[in-house]
C-alpha cells in the first residue's frame, strides 16, 4: 500500500495535502501534481512511501527539472510508482543501461571496465555486473534534495521507517502532514 502526500512551501510555512496516484504513469505526471500544489512557484515536495519498504521524494520548484531521491532502488523498482522514480535516476532504457552503469564507476576504473590482470582468468558472467532492470539496494538520486531545508544528507540516509513523518518533523511540517494522514 502506498501513501503519497504533497508538502508545499508558502510564506506562512508548509501546507500539506494527500494526493491520488491513480492516473500517474510517468515522472511528468508526478511533476504536474506537484506543480498544481505550488503556491507562487515555491518549493513543493511530493512524498511517496510504500509500507516502510522504500520512500521517494520529488522536489519541484517552478519550471526547473524535478529532483528525485529514492531510499532503496531495488525495493522501489519492484513497484509501479517506485519504478518511475528509479528509472528517472538510474535510467530505464536498456540501450542506456550500460552507459549509466559506466558513469557510476562501480569497479573503480575510469571507464567502468575492469582492469585486465595477467594472473586473473576471464570468468565471463562473473564480471558482468548487474543486468538491465537490476538496481542497487540502497539510496539513489539527489541525496542533497533537502539539505537547504534543514535535512542533512546523513539524516536523510538514516531515515528508515515512517519516513514521511521523520522528514516532515525535521522540516517543521509534522502537524500539517498528520492532518492529511
């Protein structure tokens, strides 16, 4: 089960509203929901949480591109809304999957390819790494998404259960969030 809520920043503080995700199929749909809640193009945070398995945050400010953070890519990729977010962050196009993984520099080399070692025998698939659709367990995306709002990266990474409540508390918006729960 999902819970989704919008927190819109205003001159008077935060305003919260729950949101219906039934018609959402793309990140653009999620971004539109956030922009509709915006007051004078101020910051809007769209939270999606699935039963303490994972949470995602989409931050929208005016017409800027949305910023996305997902707490656990592997868990989120197994759900329809989470997959939307993970694909945005990691890349969902199979043609781009190898390029996206190379930019992560998972093996410590500059180009993402393992260095050849004369004493190491080629084991084929053992060095292949994750295939298309496989996502790393753990957080992906913009870890500094809430830094300027008072939630430091270590604090965001430490959030595990009831993520929206913990983050709303850190933002000073727990009362307005509880009103829509």
